[in-house]
C-alpha cells in the first residue's frame, strides 16, 4: 500500500514515549500505526487530543513486549484486543488489528488478525480509518483521504451493516457531520439511520450523553439537529421539544457558549425540563441544578413586562444567582431575537450574592432562636430587594427594625 500523504509529527505526535512505543511494537517486521482521530485531526490542522495505536501483534505479545521493556500498562479491554500503555505520563490505547464476527448493536465479538485493510473495514467512517507510521506517512485503505479533503462524512461499506454493529454509530454520524462536514449530508447514511432508528432505544443513556454533548458543541450543530428533528429523532434523545431557532440566534451573538448553555437554549423553558434531561442525558447534580435554576429565571423573565427593568433583574439574580440570570438573559434574548441590553448585564453582574441580615444579629437583638428568625430575615430581604439593595448601615437597620416590628407579637425578648 502506497502512503498518500504525510502528517506533521508535532505536539503530542512528537512525544518521545510515543515513538519508543511505536518502535517497540514494530520490531521484527510487525506493524504499529497511529490510527483514527489523531491522523484525521492532524491532516485538518486541528488539535490532537488522544493518540491511538493499531498493531498486528496479538494482545498477549503486546503485553510481553511491554513487560520486557519495563513499560507500564493496563489491560483495559483484552477481549477486544486493547491495552492502555502509560509512558512518561501519557496514555496510549494499543489495539490489535481485528474484525467483528458477531455483534448485537451494542457489543461485538472480535477476531484478531494481521490484515490492515480488514481492520479498517470494521471501523465506522472513512475519515476514521486513516493510519500513519512513525514517520508520519499516511495509509488509506478505504478512501478516507478523498472524503477528508471534501469534508464529507461517509460510512465504510454498507451503512446499515455498520449501524447494526453498533447503534451508537447513528448518533456518531450526526456528531461527525456537525464537526467535520461542509457539504450536504450523506443520503445513504440518512436512509440507513431511518431504517435502523429503533436501535437507538437500546443504547445506554451514558453513551448517548457523550455523543450529544460533543454534537451540541460542534460548528454545524444546529444544521444537524434540524435534520434529526425532521426525521423524528429528537424525542428519543432529549425527551423534550427543541427550540432550534432560539439556539441558532443565541449562537450568532454568543458563539463561545459552553455545551450546557447550548443544551439549555435548546431545551429549557421551566425547571421541570431539567429533571427530564437529567434522566435522558444522565446529567450530574451540578448540571441539573444549573439547568433547573436557569429554568426558574426563564419563567420569571417570561412573566415580566418588556423592556426588562434592571432593578427586577437584580432581584432575580439575588434570589437565584448571577450565573443563572446571565445565562437566562442570553437564552431569552436569542428566543426573542434581540440583544441583551448592557444595563441588564450590569444589573445581573452587580446583584448582591449574600444577605446582610443574619440570625446571629437577630438573636443579639432579643429574638429567640427558631423558625421566627428565618421569617423575619426573609421579610427583611424582600424589603431590601424592593428598595434595590441599599448598602448604607442606616437603611439596613431600618429594614431590619421594620421586619422585627411586623412580627413582634409572638416574639419574646429578654428583659
């Protein structure tokens, strides 16, 4: 096979430990090649995150060579031919050439081999089946270079066969299209995804989450999500309706929005939506809390007259939090196709983060410890917010005194 192109062996691809490993595995006429995303991204001039290695050596021989060389390793997936090697604080997944002999859409039984082309043919997309040797020369068994140049995402061989091997590949197709494609979406792939749509229900929510968070952060996320929505593939993934126009408009003004803010713009209208996404996308507790608070603010904003009043924004930010309020202002502006006014940004960012009223101060003034303390503090805080958060000591004393007087009936003070 004639090398077609050479990648730049810089950055992570220049690590001495990587080349020691490649040299060790390639001894005695064996093959050890960098494969997949590292080759693809290097050719595109994109950052290389992880470096995976494909080899003609069987796993037990890989382990023998690593042991004799004193290299650390973890047998992370021996049944699939994968050993994770630790060299100079870097991790490399080394996987034996293989082919699938039985699959159920989630798991595969594999057979190890020595044929690079057979190994390539079992991968998902042509642009993921590019290999490079230690000198950077690229091997292209299935035509991935042409697709990479055209920025085209295409399954290797028959799309339905590839999808049946692992139903997650339907979502991976959309994710890779959103990240790498610049042309029309491959129609053969879409036809196959439609035909195998029921397989999505068999996937673990953790695997779905990983793909969706990567998809939503990709340059053509909205374009791809529209395709998914048109084909009825949104509900099985998100469990809630999508606001694609709102997300699109938000990203025009805030293209650097993080993945969770994009998810919120797409799906969150009320706090309960966060609980649905918690189940559908396996959100963590902090992620769920963030989206739930965002839902609270969005509901409050929807009830306010327009244009929004900075004083009301400060009140919301004090009650729910600055971050949730600024996030909600961005999403609300996208949905209404307006720009967030600078005074609203300032109001949200300058809202107090802590109350000046404390239980200790009340008890010092003779209020008995108990539920009444909380009641008085809440009343004082409400009055403080209504007065637009004065900070001078006299105003604070007056607000506290008014709250104590209002609830002084049942209060027992010390003589």
